[in-house]
C-alpha cells in the first residue's frame, strides 16, 4: 500500500537536468516514489524515461538537480553506489557479459560475496528463484547461448537475487507471454507487500493499469502529466503521451492470399550449443498474407528467422523463396532475392552504433543507384535518402549524421524498420518489430506491416504479444520446442488457447510433446 504524502518518499528526484549533444533528455524533472508504490513512467521514444532512470541507477550523472533516498541526499556515481542503496535496474538493452555464465552474471560486481564464491549455492538460489517466479534459466549456460527472452529473465533474476528494494523495470515484459507478465505482476505485488517499490517503464497501456498505482507522463524531457492509475484509462494515457488520438484497431483489406512466397519443408536446425532448435518444421507463407509466429522466447523463433535469412545453417529439410530453392544460401543471396529482415537483437545485429543514422539507413542500398554508380558511392545522395527516410518514419535524431548509438532504443528500432521496409522486395521477416516502441510508433509499425501485405508482399511476423498478432496477422502459427504446435486463422482465434499453446499446454490441458 502507498504511504501518505506526509511521510518521507523512498525516492525523490528534484530538478533533474541532463543533456546530450543536440538533445535535452531531462528538463527540470521532479519525481517521487513512496514506499510500497509502483510508479509507471510513460512517454514516446526519446522522451527521457530511460535517461532519468539511468541517473537513478548510477549509469549517468545529472547535469544539475538532486537525488534523495529515504530522505537523505545521495551522490550516485556508479551502479554499485545505486546497488548499495537498494536500487536495481532491469535495462531494456541488457547489461550482461556474453562470455560469462548466467550464475557469473548474477553475482558479478557483488562486493558482499566471499572472494571465492560458493557457486553451487549461487546456482541453487537461481534455480529456486526461477522456479518460484516461473522464469527458468540454466545457471551454467553462457549468455551468448541464450535467446533475448532468456537474457531478459537473467536480468530480472539478477535483481531478485540481490534483493533490491527499489526496482526499476525498463520494458520488462517485452519478451514475456501474457501468463508470464501476470506472474511478474505477482512478483511486483509481493514486493509491494514487503514495503518495496518499483518504477515500471512500459508502452503497454493495459500493463500500466494492471501494475501501477500512479502514472507520470514525459514528453521531450518534461513532465506533462501525473495521475493516479485508478483515475485514468488506456485511451486517456495514450492521448496524453502522444498528443493525439490513437487507434487501437488496425483497419486492413480482406484477406486475399496469392502464390506461395516462402515454404519450409521438414526443416531441422541446431542452436549454438548443438541442440535441436527446429524440429522438422513445415510452414507456408503467401503473397498478401501476414503469418504471425507466436511463442515464448527460446522455442525456435530466432532460429527460424535465421535459417530463412541465411544466418544459420539448415541441417536437413528445405527452404524455397518464390519457388526457388534457398536452402543454406548466403545472406547476400537472400537479400538479392528480395528478402528484408528486422532482427530481434537491434543492437548486436540490426544496427552499427558507431556509424551514422544515414549510413545505417543506406546499408541495403549502397550498392545501387542513385546512391552508387559502379564502385562510386555518393555521400550527398546518402544524406538525401536518409532525410527522406527520417521524415517518413519519424526518427527522432539531431541530424542524419548523428551516430546511431546516441539514439534512444526506440529510434534505433525505427531506423532498422525504415531500412528494411524500404528495401523489401517480396518477403519481410519482422522479429519483434514493435518491441521497445511507444504506442504511437507501434501503431505506425503495424500499419506499415499491413501496408506491405496489402501491396502484395508476404510478411512473417514473430511476436510474443498476442494482442499484436490478433490485430495484425492473417494466420497465426504457435511454436513450442522448435515445432509448430498449432496453426489457425487470426480472425476468431482464442487468446487463451494461444497462450496455453505458447506455454506448451494443448487446449485439452495436456502438455504438448515435441
């Protein structure tokens, strides 16, 4: 229960200002968080939400302003300082060391542990936490071996293991099923009952209502609204955040599929550990169709997108694109066949942080006119192309020459979306395309996907957001343990049935078998 305003807030931030080159990320922001309270922090991509929380968690230093914890002014100079104050942040872009194990990442930097930690005890605790909160992960697995969803679980388990009293969650449910989101809500409610508090950054309006006690809305680094959750609703919040009415339903033409563009026949592939990731998977995707792939992270969705795009070898079975065998073709051959790919990991795979926005946008077009002529590349034409794409896709960047690493996560995603949609020939592979985007940008992305479908292209949409799949897809295939355990028309599909299939349970209540 939230304490009264007369009592000292657990967290208080006063007059916080923070700027980056060309961007005022935080402009005189005041924030308070009471004991036992969950505060939802809303705002468009680039509004300053993550910047503000990065200041609280010690990753950034404010230019001006003060931070108080339990009524005492503090100087948070590092994440360790924040951890010592009981502050833990689950970042949208994971703060994990790829070459270390799950257990090693969980205890990394913990000064309270013995010089030689009891790793067996650490692993037992991780397994117990994973079982308790239904976020199971192998403590001995290396981070590079895990899917994005599994890495997100490690981040959450890391903070639970460290017993954070102030938990900052930056888009924590982006890779969770609805059932897992409800379980995370149970975790947060349990923390509240213990007098702990949380700041919840999300773009999902229903989660704001379910998780939070109070909502703060940011726009361009300023606080534009602050409301108790019980006094608002999703449409009101969306309007305040974006400044206009948001459509929660996407209009699209009747489903009228054409020729088969993509076909997988009995495809088998392995993950990084040499274990089966795809098990005799067969799927068809036609022109004018959006095929939605539902599934909990780690059930073969990433491997599916990678075998299609030439990033992972097929062990057996075959893949055809436009009736031409494309099994184990190189990525360049796949690109030349008209395939675009929005990958699940935008930082490691989708964009080059040390390159400009303009050069990232031109990655698919630098070989052809008008950007290039033979071996010559024309930089001014890249800039012209980039300015057009920045405007068309509403990418918030100081200039086309700004390095991508200085953009917010959502605007990095918009940059990748713009490049891939512009270059799409006949097939678009979109893996979690709206992850990390605000509700206005999400609406735009969904319209773009439908526009590609209405233009006669085929779209493979991988998403764990059942609402998104029901809204956008024409057909839904549910993956579990590398197989398609259910294929159904999106129209009239039962969300509960899809959720059960994603969890490995058939509608009859029996566990799905690989």
